[in-house]
């Protein structure tokens, strides 16, 4: 059966529309192919030998308690909060990011929950209002280095989620047999509407 010019145009238009719909619906799954940093992380992680961490002994560190996130070019002091009282937490957050009271400490089984302020774009770096402003830019595989009690713990970003204000961290974010780092801040940056939680798994 011969196809005339009008039918060809119709077929091409149909294929174009179907392809466009497929890309739109599947964007979350295929977008990584256009993100050079994420592709780079996936390739490099495929060749990383994690056996050096198999004994769970973290490296020695001369740094004071702090978090380093190379992808965001930040290095922030870590405060171990003594109280969940809002006023006291606010004072602690002026000095850096805060390990939430009752959460696991780095290297221990369970969740290490760290809170940090965020601020709108171009906000002046007053105290540590800006600490976690850009954690929403972190992608799968990005490294987070946690210096704590003279030791160095390395994590790899595995998930991100937006939570409603007051919503609990999802149960699946926890791992009772390992240590996970959960970094939490306001979302959008500088707005007290929602929360962003970034989960990072310890590299063993």
C-alpha cells in the first residue's frame, strides 16, 4: 500500500507527539542522561572499591566537628544539640548545623539527623543562615564528609524528598543495621512552608 504525502505528515506528527509524551512522563527516569555530574558519579562509583571501609573503621581526622559537601563547596561546623527546645536549637543553628537530640551519632546504627538553616538566593552569609540553602541541588552519588570526634565518616547521597511541615521522615529512610545521614532544611530555601530531607548512606 502506498503512503501519500499527507499520510506521511500525519505519521511523523503522531510519532513526534507520542515521543514528546513519553519523554514528559518518563523525564525523572531519563533526565540523568543529561546531567553530566550524575553520569560522572555513576561511572566513578562503578569503579570505586569500598573494601577499604569494610572493617567500618573511619579515618582519623584533625578537623573539629563539621560537615563538608564538596559538590556545594561548603564546610560547616556541627553542633551537638543538648535540647530540642526551639529557642535553644535556634541559638545552636546560628553557629552551624545541628545534630538533632536523640538521633544516632555518626558511625552508629540508625539515623544521624542534622538540621540546617536555608536562605533565599543572594542572602548575605550572616551567621549560618545559609548553611543548607543548596542541599536541594545534591544528586545521587554526591559525597558528604562528616568529621566527628576526631574521625572522618564518608557518606553518599541516595535520596531526596520534600516533606510537609511537621511530617515524619519516611520509615524507609532508616536503616537499623547501618548508619544513614539525614540532612533537613526549610523548603523552598528561606521559606517555612515545607522541608527537604536528603538521605546519604555511609560508605563502608
